[in-house]
């Protein structure tokens, strides 16, 4: 998900005053202030680098009222394709300088001029054509594309040398350039595939809509090739396409999304009733299609619905063995975000134990791109600045199924939802109840949602890393909670783990109402391994109250363990060794010592 609302960051009280001044000229902007220094902002943040990177990843224009170096150092490691990066500007705290740093031809130069006007200062725009004419030839509006950007430099050079241009009337943002009827350069608006004329810049309006249909499981290449061939034979430019569209029954069809990706446009969807309303405008209505999906035409109907009431069908339905497509044209450029509905997504995100440094980059990216956050209130609070600007849906502990259902409902509406978990979503967390709910309910709208699981660092991994290598050999995990699993089944698993001499991680060891299970688990394991077996007690991992200590199986006191603790009970081979700075390391050998001895013995022989 990307968002066009500018974010203005202030790091000091003086900078906040300038940020407010800028915001007066940008009514949709959000002012963010550094906590403790610029608290009177729309919202505050504590980690400047993380906040900048989150905004940048979300595609938001960033205006930093700070030194340019701060922005450069924060964003330098995450820069990628300059053609997709959002505008980033630095503004001096006194408002005297406005410097577009990134995305100059993606709106930064224009934004710099707008801000400079409101501050009565000068924008530090360095692009030559921008300086001379206030216009960037290779920066068309969002609903237009430049077909041959490599030629823009030649045209700009000609203009700077005193040449004039011929401009088609539709290109209204270019009309301020010097013009003449006999000018050597032509700036042309067209939906057709551009020719090879080196004197012509061709701009494509996003007015075409490609409607598609296909059988379930259609080869993505078949649909993509059908669409490309149809565009080519009609002489239409694929960069004039605004969206690939279909009926919502195809929302989870890989071929539709692959075709949209190939054309670098969104895939959007309509319900059957909306497509049926287009029947009078269809060129090839079909009773068979109506019986199958509830409308008389998918490809033509979707293309026309997307093009709007004043749109018209350019290419009637074409077929391949398992797919169909049709093309319509709208009278003016389209905003794809207003066409139909997108396929919603639901990402289960594991935050790790709690410390942001123990979260993964993939998890951070999933949160950044989400429109909605669903989770237990404490977990959402752990997101800190990353939750800013997103819709929160808070739940209490114990409402796991309600959380999953609510997240799926939101995603079914076309939202990008992140369902937040601590640790790893698949380890005694939300992934299992989510998939259980999907299977039990088998709802068509939920089944069409794009579901993804982003792993996190589990308490087991974090505890092991803190204390050494206790899970360096075979291990297993057992939850002692009998709320959902009968105790006799838990007992069987504990006995099997004990007999198999696994290192055992015990989750949910006790609670206020469950106080005896840990003692029984201790007795079961003690029957199969010595009393001096090391036991790692890890509490409040990743939080300021974190405690990790080592005891033995015989000395373990269940009365001193709580629900915020995970236990790692060693195998018979696990060892505790002293640390140089005090305390102990715990590790479980894999047999390298025996291998080393054998190797030395062989050498000696």
C-alpha cells in the first residue's frame, strides 16, 4: 500500500513551527514531531531513522524540517529504483531553504516550489529544464506515462538551446512551454504504440481498461500472452492501460494477477451484479456465462464497468483456449484506485519477543504497507511509531478467533491488513486458529483473500540465543496449557520427548489457575534424565524486565515460574559451562568432540 499524503517531520520546537507553516499550504499533510522536543504535533515519534524509513517504504512524500544529512543517512541504505521512490525534501528550520533530495521528477520539484511559495523562500531545484521552464518533460501527471523517456533529454536540450515545440491540446500541463506550428519537436498524446520518430515525445493517457476472464487454474502465461497479443494487434500501447479488471470470483486467480503484474497496473474486481448491469453495452453477451457466474459477460462487462458510463468498447471479447479478454476506453485518464475493488490481503506478522531490534525486516515491511492493524492491544502498542497513520483494531487477550475473523472481514473488503502476533505466528500463536477458521467456515469471500505468514523470532529461539546453544541438537516444544489440549495428551507427548531424550521447550508453563502441570512435567522428564540436567528459565524476553538464568532439573521450583516465562529443559547430554564474566552458558553438543578424537586417533595411527 502506498499513500500520497505528505509527512512533515520536525525534530525540534523551532522546526515544528516551520512544519506548521508548511502544513498550512499543504492541507492534507500530517505533521510528525520528535517526542520530547516537538510534542505539539499531529503525532510524535521516538526513532527518527525507523520513522523515515517506514514513511519512505509506504510511498509517502517526506518533508524533513532538518539538516539534509539526516535524511541522506537515514534513507541511503534503503534506496532502490529512482523511478518509484517518493519525493523527499529537506527544509531548513528557518524556512529559508527548500531542497528536493529524491524523486525530483516524481513530484519533489513541484512540491519544493509549492512549499517555497508558502514560506516566501526559494526552492533549490537543480534540474535544468525545471530551472528554465518550471516543467519536467519526464514527469507527467500520475495518470499519464511517457512512452519514450530516453528522448526527453534531447527535447529538453533543444528547448534550452532556444527551440520551440508543438504540443497536443490534451497535454495541458506542458502548455507553458514555448510553441510554434513549425517547431522541430512534437509532444504528442496518444493511446497507440509509439513509432520511431526521434523528434516526438509520446505521452499515453491511462484510459484503457483490459477486462479478462479465464478458467480456474488457467496458465498465467496464456492469459498474459492473449492480452499482449490483443493490444498489439489493435495497435494499443500497454502503458495506456489503467487496470486489468475481472469479476470478483477471479479475485484469487493467479493468472489475472500475473497479467496485471506484467502490465505494471493494478488488478481490480467487480461483483457479478455490477457486470450484469453492463449487458446492454456488450458486443457478445453469453447465456452460458450468465449461468456460470451471474452476468452475461466477464471480459467485456468488466472493461466497460471500469471505463465508466461514458466509456466505449474498443476491442470485443477475444478468446484463447482457456481465457478471454476485451478492451474499453474511458473518455479521460482513470484513477485505478477508484475502479472496482482490489484483492484484499491479510498478513500474519510475528514481532518477535518484544524488542524492536529482534523483529525482522520482513515484519517491519508488512506493517508499513498495511492499512489496518489487528491484534491484542499490548502487541499493537509494541509497534510504537510504526502504527501511526493506520487504523487500529484492538482486541483483548483470549479473543483469538474474533481477531482472526475481524482481520479476514477487513481483508475481504479489499483492505491490506496486518494481524499482529508476538514471537512467531506459527508457534502457539494466531496462524493456527486463522487457518482452522478458514477451513471450518469455508467462506468464499475469505477464501479469496491473499493470506501470508511472516515469521518472527520465537521465545524458544530468543531464549536459546541468550544462553548459548541449548537447542544445538534435536529439540521439541510442548505447551502445558490444557485449555485446548487434554492433559492426558500433553502427558503422552512429554513422556515421548523424555524417552527420546529431546531438549524440551515448555511454553505456557503455569497460569493463575494452572499451577500443578509444571510439577508433573518436571517429574516425567526427571524419570529419564539426571537431576543436574541444565534448565534455562527465560522471562519477559525482549523487554526491559528480561531475566535469563540457569538452574537444574532437580532444583527447578515451579512456584517461582509464571506465564511470562519459557523453559528450556536440556537433554541428558546438555551441558552448563561457566562464562568468563560470570554466570553460565548452556549448550547441547552434536558430537563434534567425538569426531575430533576419532580424527586425531586416525592421524596418530
